[in-house]
């Protein structure tokens, strides 16, 4: 799902059909990110983030002895992305696998469902990652569920997680999060 690609041009413009969700450049694009590490369940992973100069940097270290994940999430949102086909990230990774997380009001046995889609990063290289909404799978505490399917018209939160069953340090940088439309150019890697 990772495509090499240029960042937005100097004017900040993007292709038609894209909706900028955040570019980390101003308080108006601050989505109220906060950290959730595996210590909520007795784990030992650490993670934190900093946001400055049009970039969010998420760093830490995962420990699979007792959890193995670190994440950052947005405060509650109200996004209707039903006219879009997926999420586009512009990232500079470390070669590890990450997960983009979406939340809606969907419930499973009374508990909130989250939707996960994994993506690979290239070590030290900026890449554009297109994640179609059809790639998101419903999960509860990491366990895959049979449903309900993601409703992109009811997005209430987003997040970035590392949960790749590896121990050690991680670092990923984001400089934009967009929703892309169904009429965006299709690439083989999106299938």
C-alpha cells in the first residue's frame, strides 16, 4: 500500500477530490492527539509524539513481553468521509509496519469497535500511503471481528499504532493526513 510520492507542493495544494484532514501546521489542524500505550494492560512499551514545523513525530520502543503496542489517537471527531475512498498519509518511516486506526460509533457486544489497516514503511524515505476504506478490518482489543463493516460517513476518531510483534525502537513522521476520492488515479498497489 505504500507508494513513493512527492509531498504537496509549496503552495500546499493537493489533487482534486482530496480533503485535507490535518497538515500539522496550525492550531486549526490540531486534532487533539494523545498517547495510549500497552501499559493500560500491564505492558512495557513506551511511545510519545511531538508536533512542530508541519510535522508529527511519533517515537518510542515496543516490548512484546506484556502487550507490544504504542499508539496515538485523536480526540473525538465528527467526519463524514462517505464521498471518499480512503485515507492518504504522507510518512517517513523506519522500515517497520504500522497500523492506521479509525473509530466510529459502531459497537460489538456493547463495546466500541475500531477499524485497523496495516501499512509498511521505508526506512528513512518519505512515502505516500493510500489506504482504501475497504482495507479496514473491525477489531476489539486487537481481535478481529466478523463485523460491522466500516461506515466512512460516521468517523469519530483516528489513530496511528505500532503493533508489529517486534521489540525495539520505532520512529515515524507524518506531514499530512487526507481523505482521497474514488476518482483518484488507481494504482496497482491499491488493489
